[in-house]
């Protein structure tokens, strides 16, 4: 019988036999887990749209021993749990991100991991935190390593394909599937159609980009559970001539892997300390610095917009593809994928753009000065920025801003190569903990928050704590 495609085999081999030995990787995973939970609470607090999506499909459904949806009273089945947790973590685009030929949010996988772990823990298998962190590190790694070299976006496919693949593999492991069943489950993830990323791009950018990860997590758990019961795998799911993933959806290209699986992704994941599409965070920082220069020159904050004739942004290719956007912005997801919007708001506020600033009811969403400033912005790709962005040793996500003033004077360019939240910025991990405390404070008292942090530092913490 034919062997499974190597990409499928390698994933399962890593999930079932890969050893993560370095404690600092687990330490970063704890921080990443807390960050994702804080993002879920932030979403519950700020987004009625996402709140409306969570909970049982049929209201009133009772699932004995079901998955508790963080921050709510909902108890749902493991599929809906994966959807709900994935959507809550991801909805406002504030969870960690990773770049490469493809982009994505590794913590999207936590929807599947936490749902399965919580469900199992309430049956007869107690899942300790260490196991969850291991699954998390591995899901990050599979997604990120495959992102490095495979541009699914170039074929219109959304990057949640990798959430589905990675989450299927770790869900299978958590569920105790045999390796051969896990191979089958992962093969099914590859033949699973795959959503179009049109929901992230103009003119269709919209809320689906917030729940697409939840959808992928749900499907991953479903595929793992189906395989556990009875499903046989598809050995050449990727490579089968004409009908496999490569020929059918990837223009005949091979799916590649440039590095062995280890823990590289957890070690270098970008934490979003500023709510902004990842390729624009350094532009927000540069805009704040440029605004500061204007204020130092005596321009009052309320006159900033009038004092500027033109704004020139140099950026990397991915930012041009994803967030260089003119024209009307129709919803929060449309705004948080607009480089011009985030820079204009940062200049007008005199501080970084925040999650609430993108929402429909934010005053910025309808402020005519934002649109006026957006029109003054030109965005161009800088080939050097693009090269450094793709270089796995550098991994910068640079932006540079030059202001031309109303009187024609051109100010010195402000360049930010490594955005706050980048692993090369020393303040990153403290910043994430600050963000976590702030996000959690909308629902929990400080003692409770501190006890959650403590629990996240104890490998034996059971995921299910009986109140
Ligand atoms: C990874 C991205 C981010 O930093 O938010 C991304 O914007 C990429 C994309 O549009 O594909 C996202 O929404 O997931």
C-alpha cells in the first residue's frame, strides 16, 4: 500500500515523537496561552457580533460534560467549543501572529486544543497544563514552518488551512488516536476544500476573517473525531496527480518545508502589543513618533491633520498585499486591515490605535479627518524591507514614514524595523503580561487574574478546575 505523503508523515511523526526540551520555550508558551485567553475576554467585552456567534447551535442544548466556553456560561459540544474558543481568541485580530510566504495566527489553534482538552478532562482523562503547552508548541510549529515557504494566499486560499492541518494533528494526539489514525485524520485536513481568503481582502474584508479560525478549529476536531471512529485516510491527499491538493488547488506546486520541526515558531512568534494587522504595527509606532516630532515643533494635537500635506510610507510586500487599502471602509475588519486607517488614527490621537478604535461605534470610524488623512497617504514597497522580512534570520516587519508639511518642508523619515511585540524587542514579554492583565480586568478582579497567572506557571494545573 502507498505511503502517506511526506508532508503528512512528518507532521504526525513530530506530533507523536518530537521532544521539546527547552524550558524557555514552555515559558513563552505560557505567556502565549495567557495572551490568547486575554484576547478571548477582550472579544467578549468589546464585540457583540462575536458574542452572538458563541454558544450552542440550537439554544438550550445541554451537553453533559461539555466544553465550557471561557468567560461565558455556555457549555457546548467539542466542535462548537473549538469554534467558539477559536473565534473569541481571533476575532479582534489582537492574538499573536507569524509571518512568512504565508501569514497567520498560531494561537488560532488554541480553539481546538483547549476545546478537546477541556472536554477530555471532564470525562475520565485529566489533561495537565504541560500537555496543553506541548500541543500548543507543536501546533504553532507546524503552522509556522509551513507558512515560511508556502504562499497559499497566492492561490486565493486562506491561511486557516494550516490551522486546520496543525489542529487536526494535535487534536488527534490529545484524543489518543493511534499514529495511523492520526495520519488518516491529517490527510483529510488536506483534502478539505479550504476557504477563500477573499474575506480578508478588499472589497470583501469582513467579519468572517474573525471566525475563520474558529471554523478551522471546529473542522479539525471533527476530522479527528471522525477518524477515531471509522475513517480511512487518503494517502496521496497532497500529491495525487490531477486530484490531490497540489494539482487541484495549488497550481501543481509542491507543499514544502524549509526547516525541521522544533520550536522555532514559539520562540519567534510576534505578540500583538498594538492591535493592528501584523504588517502595520511598526507603521503605527512610526506614526506616533512622527506625531511627537510635530508636537515638539509646536503643532497642537488638534492641528496635526492640517499641518500635513502628504504622508509617504515605505513598507514590505506583504503589507502592500494585505493592508494597502483606499476607498470606503465598511466594518471593523475592513478598518483593521487598512494601513492608512491605522496610521491616520495614530496621528490624530497622538497615541497608538487600540482595539475599540476600529469598531463601528468608534468616533474614529466616522471622523472625516481620518478619511482626509488617508487620502494624503501613499504606500510603496521597499525591496530591502521585503527581503529582510522574508529572511528567516532577520524576520523584520518594517515600515517607514515621512511627513511632508503643509509648507512643503519634508521631515526626517521615521523607520521602525522590529515592531513592539517582536521577539527581538526586549520589552515584549512584560508587555504581553501587561496586555493580559488589562484584557482580563474587564471581567476579573486582580486577585483572580494573579491566580490565573500562577496556575499558568504550574505544569500540573488541570485544565478542568472543579469549582
Ligand atoms: C496574520 C495577519 C495579521 O497580522 O493580522 C493577517 O492580517 C494576515 C492576512 O490577512 O492574511 C490576518 O488577518 O490573519
